[in-house]
C-alpha cells in the first residue's frame, strides 16, 4: 500500500465500455482512486507490478490471459494485493477456481454501485487487518507448521441445542479464518454420528476420522495429511464417518490424540462440535482454547445455554474461554439481547444476522456464504468473529507465556470417570 490514504484501484476488463462504466462509478468516491486500467490478464500482471494497486477489479473471460491465470500470477508476485473477480451469473466453477487462485471477493455483472463500493472497501479493510504475509514468513502452505512447533488454537463451535447453526457457522468460520490470516486452518466434523460438513462444503472423499482413529498408534503428520480433504478455500477438512455405526467406534481418547496432533500442525483447528455432554463432546470442549457457544433467541435454547454456562463453570473453564454468539439474530423474536444477557449473566459477544433463504441456498449449493456472498451481512458477521479470534489470540499471547496461552486447563478427570456426571463427581 502506498502512503496515500486513498484506496488505489486497477480495473481489468477486455470490454472498453465496462472499464469506463466502472471508472465512472468510482469517480465520485473520495476515498477510491483508479490508478490503472488493463484490457487483459497479461497487461494486468505487468501493470500491477508497475502501479502497485491496493485492489484489482478483475474480469474472468479475457483474451490472451484470463482473469484466473492473472490473479494467480499477481498473487505470487504481490500477495498483498486484493483481487475482486467480476463475473456473470452462473460461473460457479470459474468462481471456485478464482478463489483458489487467491481472489478475495466476487461481484456479479451487471455490478451495482453500492456493491462495488462495499466490496472495494471491505477487501481493503481486510488487507489492513491481515497480518503481513509473504511466502517466506506468513505463508503456511509448507508442511512445517508456522511458529516453529508452536501450538495452534482449537476453536470449538458448540450449541447445547441442535439446529442452531453450529455446522454452518463452523464451516464458514474456518474459511473466514483462512481468508483473513492466510494461515493453516483445519475444520473437523465432530458430529461422529450425523456429520454434515461433507454436504455443506460439497466434498466427496471416502477418508474420514475413522481412518485416523483406527491407526491412532501410528498417527503422524503424513497419515493426517493423507486423510484430510482439501476444500477449495485451502481449509483442510477432517470428515465424519460414512455411517452412524462406524462413528460409534471412535473413542474420546482417540479424538484427543487426533486433536492434539492437529493443533501442532495447524494454526487454527475449528471443530463442529456435537450438541451433547457426552465424553466425545466434552473431550473437544476441554481441549478447546475457545468455545463459540451458539444460541438463538428461542426459549429452549436460552434455557440450555444457561445450563451450559453453569456446566462450564463447574468444569472450571475460564470465563473468557466461552464466547457467546447469537445466531439468526433478528429483533422481532420477542426478546432483546439485553434481556437475555441479564438473564443468563453472560455477555453476548457478537451477533450473526438471520438469513434463512441465503443460508439454505448456500448450503444446498455446497458453497459457503463467506465465499458465495462475501458482502452479505452474515458473511461480514462471520468475518468479524474470525477477526476477534485472531485478535484475542494475539492479545493473549503478548500477555501470557506461551504454555499458558495454548494449554487451557486439561481435563483432570480420571480415565474411568465417564460422562458429565462422572466428570463432575470426580472433581469433588
Ligand atoms: N444465520 C442464519 N440465519 C438463518 N438461518 C440459519 C443461520 N445459520 C444457520 N441457519 C439454518 O439453521 C439450520 C440449522 O443449521 P445447522 O448448521 O445444520 O445447525 P446445527 O449444526 O446446529 O444443527 C439450517 O437450516 C440453516 O440453514
Ligand atoms: Mg450440525
């Protein structure tokens, strides 16, 4: 980025009229400045080097070199540049490839002025909050975990009630973390009986957590990498077993061993946690550095969240380990957030907007909303959540010695005490 406080934008499109129209739309925006225009990918790569724009608006279909190849080349050249892909409706496959190439955002043609401004400012803001990364320091595609063996953060997304959005938020959050930090992010389907992440992310693989559990004694980085499935976003996913009877066989001890290795290999391990207090769910909650406790403004859910917070206290989880997040937030539900906060005596840290149609559509398409519609309110809320998690990690690590930060209290339960009751009585 240059010293000028303006957002420096480059427009890339082979149609002159499109380039001119976009330039006109941007003309009156005081904080946005068009610094270059290119008519194909090859020109774009050269001009990006010369003008160093903050944001590039990139068409996909262009002669000579298309927008995807150009994005890839520009990302290698200068990973700090934010590319927004402009496409026509229905180019889902192109969009996925563009995302993989490093594009940060999509706009569908014809492009509305508001969407255009919002997207440019959004990606620019993201770049400002993203830690400086380069292939040498921050890039984390290599096999060695960043931080020289330091442990990553386990983030358990959990709700004591089903249907609240745990799987949806876990999937979107993992992708948002990856996009925001460019670090190594894994997503684990902790619903060993009815896992959904393969459907939500449109992933097909016959390798699942069972393949790790069965060989837990030989578990190492290579075996882990072999079983993980790579999503387009570069998030590595550990899928749930293919059927409930196999899922039953994974024990909580095996789950602990797997998560332990994963936190050595990844910067963030997001776990879609089962809605229960059985051993396997407790193992995840115990190991988590942060628990995103999801709730909605529904009476049964508020009641269960209250019970969960009591259990968390009994299990001696530090209060700040639990981050209470209101999903499907809507002010027409008959309760205000304030009422809820005073009732459960815990702060609601963040709200995620209610968008049943968009979420259902994105789930059915297998393209998470943070990819399909980055500027949607729900996506923004999820990016805010992701950025809180990265900031918290930074703030905490500057205050406390590493060991203390990464290792939240481990379960002190004796191995034979099973279930929540066993755990709590073992503490007395
Ligand atoms: N922010 C949201 N706004 C509206 N609907 C949502 C939102 N998040 C999730 N949903 C919907 O809630 C339902 C349950 O989501 P899911 O992720 O399967 O929840 P869980 O894993 O907690 O059972 C789905 O129909 C999903 O579309
Ligand atoms: Mg679920």
